[in-house]
C-alpha cells in the first residue's frame, strides 16, 4: 500500500453540520498570495490563447484543467479534494472546472438557480447528499456588494422550487458573499444562488472545481486527450474518469482501487466482507456516512 496516498483532510464534524444546515461553508486564507498569483498567471495564459477572449471583456471558460499545467493541479489538490472524497469516496469524479472573469459591465450576472439539472433537480434523487459539490477559489478581494458577488440562500438546498427562480429579486435571508482573495468556498449543488451585477472598477476573478459520483455524466467534456492524461499523476488520471467503455464509470477497473487510502492508512473497512471479495467490489464507508452516524447518536 506504500504506492497509494492517504485521503487528504476534508470536513470536520462542525463543518459537516454547517454544510448540511446551510448548504455552504467559507474558509478564509485557504490560498497563499503566491498560490493566488500562480493561478492568476495561468488564467492569463489561457485567456491570451483563446480567440474568444477580449481584454477588458467578460470571460468564462470550462475544462480549464486541460488548458494549463498549473490549473491541472486543482484536480486532486489536497487543500480541497478531501472534502469531495468525504462524500463520493472511491467513485469520486471531476465533474466540471471553470474560470470566470466578471468585468465591470452589465450582464452575465446569473439569476436565481440551483446547479445541475433544472427540469428534474438533483435533489429528487439525492435529498440528503449533493450529487455535485462545487469548490470556489476567490482570487480577488470583494469587500462590498455589487462587485459580481455570489449570493446564496442558506438552507435552500432542501427546496426544489423557489418563487424568485430566474429573477434577480432580493430574497429574505439571502447572504451576499463579501470575501477576501484567498478564500475557498464549498457549495452544495442544490443550494439556490445568483450573481450580482459588477458595478465596481474591479474584475472578479475566480476558479470553480465541481465533483460528483463517477456515474454522473461529465459537465464540460466527453473524454480527455490520452496524451494529456499521461502527464497526470495516478489520482488525477482516475478522477478525470476518461473511459472508453461507458459503464466503467459505474464499475471502474480494479486497478483504480483504492483511489485513496483511508486516513488511518487502511484500504478497506475490516470485518465487513470475507477475504475473497476484491477491493474494487467492496463498498467502503465514506466520511459523510460516518458523520451522519455520529450525529444520529447525539441526543436531540
């Protein structure tokens, strides 16, 4: 097992409770200034190579990990991937990656919506756990409102409808994110959110990294370039889930287990299966399940 990495840190129990209650958590100072500068430089390289980019104009692009080596490191970065692994465990997949440059101009400010499917929301199938979790890296200071701020409605991840859907209406209880650069956010896919207009003189720059279970369809690609996949480490390649056989998303090759070792260094839950059952055929207990069991035992 020495060739495998332990799962990086993820939720604390307190963070998990907040995530389940609010659908959103904010972690300040998650990125150093050097890391911020590296990501901003990578975004600039990507933008300058893109014919769709106009200096000073709004810019949004997907599948950023395949566009620059610095951005590829977010696939399995230990500052955040443990949060996604806590939920999806051994079938963790990168769902979507995005860069946004929200310039000081009208438009491009999304109306109230949840992420994922609209006509039949993820919550229909997974009312307790998200079918997508989205990590946000905030690379510019947003100290005031109307700077292209993200607005969330805490607790709304438990609702499949909303009267303000497809509007920019102000909603009772909404929370406007006024964050410092270097902040990381973790968002439940079902939470209702919108984006304010940017009436400042600052371009809001950020990265989003979304994860899902492997059997959910990709959001920003079909398959990845095989030559590019060869540049990745083992865990990154697995998390991209670029399979020739579609059903491999539900039943990945045995060689891809374990994705990560448990944090105690083990690769299985002892005493659950008989020894002859192969590792890739075993259901392993996720940290989310462990948290839920702990919370069930707490007196009301």
